[in-house]
């Protein structure tokens, strides 16, 4: 009787391992999709806007449009990530909740992008404002310099969940 159960137990264990690996890989892909979508939106919308003040043509065709508290907002239908232009330009998970792993992958990718794309910026040590769980700021010039523009990356507890936002102010507004 034990000899008959052994192959079934081995098959069940192997099946569980294969299923677990597949689920982990699917979650990893989803995490990288969220980070990749946010990076793409930031590059295509915010970096373009910060350099020229113009809106990229792709916004009218590929994304849904609405107005939010952040300003004119374009939403990626497949992931829920959004790009907004108001006083600055930012991407946020306003329309999708991220788990801690997805949030960590995004903030790491965003931080690396800032370091590579904006080597002229210097990170300033700033304590997180009240209600923020994390806050990073990179600036072009000292605080009182009128030429100053910044990139911010922060996480805050919002009514609907935890909100992560990555914002750039326009160097052209200085």
C-alpha cells in the first residue's frame, strides 16, 4: 500500500513545485510589467514634457484621459499606472494597488533611472513629510536658487491605499 502512494506523493510534490515556480515567475513578470510601464510613462511623458514643455503625440491615442487632483492625467489601460501633468509631471499607481514587492521593484528602477538620466542632480537628504512612508529628492541647484528643478520619488498612505508617485518639475519653468 505504501509503495503505491509513493509515486502519487512524488507526483503531487513535483506538481506543487512546478505550480509554485510558475506562479512566482508570473508574479515576477507582473512586478516587472508595473515597473516597466511606470518607467516608460515617465520617459515618454514626463521627460519629454520637462525638456520641451510639449505633450507627446502618443498620449492622444494610447492612453485614457481624465482630470485628477494631479492635473491632466493619462491612464495606461492594461496596468492602471497614470501620468499626470499639473505643477509638475509625474507617474503614479493611483489606479492600481501595488504589493510591497511591486512597489520595491518600481522604486528601485525609478531611483536607478534618475541616477542615469539626470547625473547633474544631487540627492538631498530630506525627512519624509508627515503621512509619507518614504521620500527621496534630487535637485539641480540649492534650495533658494531660481534655476532649481527637482525629481521626487515618494510613497504616502492615501485613503484608497498606498500611493507611490514619481515627479519631475520642469527645468523650463525656472
